[in-house]
């Protein structure tokens, strides 16, 4: 019988806390069963699944708790703070950078019992517990004639709290924005054990915007328990368009035109020539070109006006109709790459970054060339899928099969370094929507600058002086 | 055009050694990746549809979570003991996961072989001892099911419909079962009742105890085939699924044609000549909507009757199954089963005080929380009797 090996563990096992936690919350809400410790030892960081196949995990927590009330959380945070025990908050476990890995053991707090949903139709917002599953929320809203407009690829598995903690964004972001644009207010339990309420206002200029503190905080400042999110009427009309452009530069120029016109199609996705072959496989005209798919939706009059703007912007490209968009809509949540390739020893991952228009093409070329030049790389391609008047998000996808001389981890880190360094060179953002976690932590200071990094540290110290919340994350 | 041709283009510029190495793995190793491993490596994309995941709300009993535990047990990374195998029994065998899986996997089917292995070694949660004993001794989920239901059973007589209520209906709904026979007569079919307390073997099958399932199935079919019936009709979707879809795989043959009551009634609804000005919501059984691929049958029947039907949030293939007494979970953790049922009831109750269900198993699961829960045949009978 093999033993479960912990690859990243940084603190000795603490077997004492389980009895205390049971006294505190009741035995039903606490577990130190091996199966639970394993289940909460990781998120969806691809490299860790390579370990999993060998019976290895990043780091086991000492206990897992399943609170279902604010009172539970207040008691828990007080207890952890008094006893200097780290707390790791867990939602759907779909993060891809190891932000939820309990590398110092401690207590993992599963928030999925916080799943109440209440719609306020007159004021056009929804109140959702931090543990509400994304698709469950969207289905609920649709039943009442609304949409959140938030469709990350993790929609079926991620939670509301996780969206805020990682600054998630969805496929329909050009129209509906990222989670930060939807967030009106939130509630959280923060150290040393206080219930924080930031109420939902249409807008408030009453002191610093505290809710923003929790956006992309990755559990550093407290446990988010609830969010108030904007909702929209379910779109009355949807138009599907697609184009083939001669090259990436041309396609991006068309999109920039749309963005600065003020039009906001819900979805714009520009695929490089390689990925175009995947998503436009049914269209011969797309071969050797750059494919773009566009979804315009909402009020029928506005949608028609936006269609004219889009058609004008892409007038020099070949229109390819609805088919490629329908294919994308059908397959957009089809996540199977890790399942298909990881057992073959092929490591696959994605890296999303943001950059201004002026550096977009150079960054794309540099990154693709850098990844391809690394021995072991099989594939490297990208699409641009979130746009702003100021710039673009590139989503790079790579797959590699390192030879015997180079281990998987070494190859993996080499690719990541080459991409991060290219982004820093072009003054881009090293993450657009996946966050920092354990994987990107070594580049955070270089990316945001020392003064900004130090301010985050000071805020962290002020809120969580004992550093119990997600200890080790972002190396703060 | 070949859909995956793009991968070849994507590998342009890759060194020959890497390319050959990848090619070798694609050709030699790809087919060796088993389904359980693939499921274990998935980010749990089906979890939102899984009633256990939603209500129990724990990673370990999430769909991919269970596959990961099964993988670690199978590969000997963790020991087989009662604690470690318990998550594999947290399943209501609804197959909702399969609808949202890119490979159409049923997690229950993936972990069944593991359950089967560990059961044969005698290590399983002590909570299912009673269930296994019942199945072995009584060939039924209940010990010595004593039903007071009696019908005009005459094996010699030629009948159109043999009504096979299933164990839950026989145990709890004897009057309603007798009522269903009147509907068959009303639409012109001579019907008789099968009231022997024999299970269809569904739970034994889902648990992965194949030999016991086959034994139960054979004894049931021996009894069913004694009747000279054209049709066997059952209000239990699980019984229909077993008799119609699963038994043939084991070469266990039922002579009569098998229908769920909804399927049968749907074909003869006009003969009832009913127009009902009522308002109701409904609960789809996932065995009917997913396993038997009839996602709109209940809605269709209710709509054709003129009822103002209010759809819940989750219906058809997206329905949220209850944890009835013929689910594994019910026997492992009754409190959680009850929570799941309450969750579903509350969702349905948002839309109407009247809830129509296609089976007595669903009715039993949704009763006791308030509101009116009524099985489809029972509903029809009440309307007929009102006239």
C-alpha cells in the first residue's frame, strides 16, 4: 500500500485541532477523514493533477469544516485567530493556480452550504450566498426572466464566492463586464471574527470602495459569505456573426473599432490561425485566416444598431455566418483536455494576460515564439476573448511532452516564466482573470510594482495581523 | 472535414523527437486511458446537476470527487476501509451527471465496479447491512413486504395489462394502486395486478452486486411470464428501466411489452376525454427523462389534459431527482436523503401548491413537507371520479 505524499506541505501536521473544532461547531460540521483531507488538498491547478495520478497531492489540511451560518464562521475565525491556525476558504475548487491549496495545513472551510438565492426584480439585483453554484444561479435567474450575464468556462462548477475572490470574467464579458462590474455589495467574516456588511447601492461615494478590496483577494482578507450582483432582463434577441480576417492584426483592428464606437456585443472571440482551424473546422474559407465569432444580444433595437457597427468594422473580412458561432455555443463548456492528455504525460495549461492595443501584436508574437522555442512544446496557440477600448486579453494555450532529460515540472515552469517575462516586458497584466495563487506569486511584485505590493501587505497586516487567511498565498 | 486535423497543424514547428514521442503515445496509449481516470481528472463540470453535490455540498461526494476516491482506492494509494469507501455510496443513481459530461459518463456506472469489488471483500458502510440482508433474504428492499393489495389474479386468464406497481407502491399506496386498474378498464384494457413482493433488482444492480441482481431478476421474470399479458405497465420508472433496458443485457427476457404508466396513458389519453382546468407544477423523474429518454412526457400529458402547467427551475433532463427508497443514498444516509427531498419540494412549492409526479417513489419522497403531492394515475382517477 502506498501512502499519500504531500508535495507542497510547509508545516507539521496539527492533530490537536479536530476535537476543538468539533466542540466549537458540532461533529457533523467537521471532518478529518482521509478522503475529505485529500479532496480539499488541491484545486484545479493542472500540474497538481499530474501528481494526483501518482497518488500525490499538494498539501493536506488538518481539518475540513462545513459551516452553514455566519455564527459558525465568526466562531471559527475567532478560534483560528486566537490559536494562530491558517484558514483556507474553498468554493467549487475550479481555480487553476493553486490559490486554494492549504500549504500550511490548518482548516479548509467549505462554503457551499451558503447557497441562498433571493431576487430583487424591481432593483435589478440578486442576493446569492458565496457557495451558490454558477449554473444553478443562472438557471434560477432564467426561470424568472433574468440573466447574470456571467459565463466563465467554469460556470458549471464554480461558485459566487470564488468568482469574486479570483476576479472572474465570463465569455459574455464585452457586454456584461467582469464580476467586479456586477458586484454591488457583499458580506464577509473577517479576522479576528467580525461580520462585515457592505450593502448593495446603485453607487456609493461614501469612503473607499471596500467591496473592491475583496475582488481578487483570493481569501487573504476574510471569508466572503454573500454577494449582491446586478441582473439583466433575459435577452430578447440574439444575433450570431462570424468572420475570417487575413491576419490577427487585421481582426484586432476591427474589434478595436467596435470597442471605441461604444457598441458592446456580448461575445467577441478572435482566434489565431491555429485555433481558427479548431473552431472553424467546418469552413474552408477560414483556413489560413483568423476567425472571429461575435454574439450580439439584448434589446432588439439596440442589437440591430450594434449589428451595423460590427458589420462595418469587419467589412474587409469574409463573413462566415452563424455556423461557427453555433458550434462554439454548443462546445464552449466542453472541458476535456486534462482528462484526455494528462494521463499520456502531456501537460496542458492556459495563461491569460492583458495588454494595451499598442503592444498586443508584439506580445502575442513574443509569447508564441517563446513557448514554441522551449524543448518539449507540442502546441502553442491563443485567442483574444475579452476586449476594452484600451486593450485586450490574450488566452494562451500550451501543451508539452518534456523528454527524459527535463521533468514535467521543469518544462512547465520554463513555459510560465517565458510568458510572464514577456508580459512584464510589454507592461501588461500577468493575469487577466485567473488570479495569482501559488503559481504566479513569484511575479506579482514585478508585475504591479513594489509600492503597490507593499500596500497590499500593509492592508493584509491591518486586517489579518496573524496571517491566518490563506497563509502563503501571493507570498504575502 | 476532420475535426481534429487542427492538432496536426498546431504541432508544426515542433521538434521531430517530441512529435514522434507524442504520436507514439497517441497511438499506443490513448485507448488505454480508462473512463474512471478521465472522470477523476475533470473539473467537476456536472456537479451543478448532482442533487448530492448541491445539498451535501462537499467535495468528497461531488461527482468527480467520488471518481477521485475510487481511483485512489483502485490504484492502492489509499486503503480499502469503511471510511474510505463510504463516499462511493453517496449516490441517488439518477445519472444527471451524464447529461453534462463531455463523455456522457454516469459517475454511478464508473464507480460501480469499485463498489462491486469492495462489496465482495465484505467491506462496505455498515449502514447498508440492512439493505443487503433484505435483498438477499426477501429479494426486495423491504424485509418481508406484506402488502394488503390483492387483485383478481388468475394466471390462466388472458389479460391485456399486467400492472406491476413496484415495491414502494405496494408498500405505501395500496388504494391508489387498485385505482389504477380502474383507469385501465376505462380505456378499454382488461387489467390485472401483480402483487408479489418481488423487487426488480434495481438497487442490487446499482450497488454492483451482480449475482444477487441476476437472481432477483430471474425470479421476478419467472413470475411475470406466468401471466398471459400483452403489456406490463408500471408506475415505477426504475422497474421499467430494469425490465426493458437492463434485463435484455443479461438475456433475461420478459415476454410482454413493457411500458411506464405515463407512456401507456399518453397513447390512450383521448379515450379518457378529460379536460382539466387546474394549475399544477410537476416533478420529472430522471430515470424517466434520462435513462428512458422521455424528458417531456409528463409535461406533454399534463398539457394535453388542459392543465395550466408551471415548470419548475429544473425539469426534463435537468430535473433534480429525489432520494427515494430505491436510491442507494436513502439506505446510507437517511437524513441527507430527506434534505434532498425537502430541497426539491421547496423548489416545486415555489410554483404551485399542487405537485404532480410520475411515480410513487417520487410521491413518497416529496410527501410530508406540506402541499399536495399526487401521482399521475391517482390524479387522473380523482378527476374521473369528480365527473
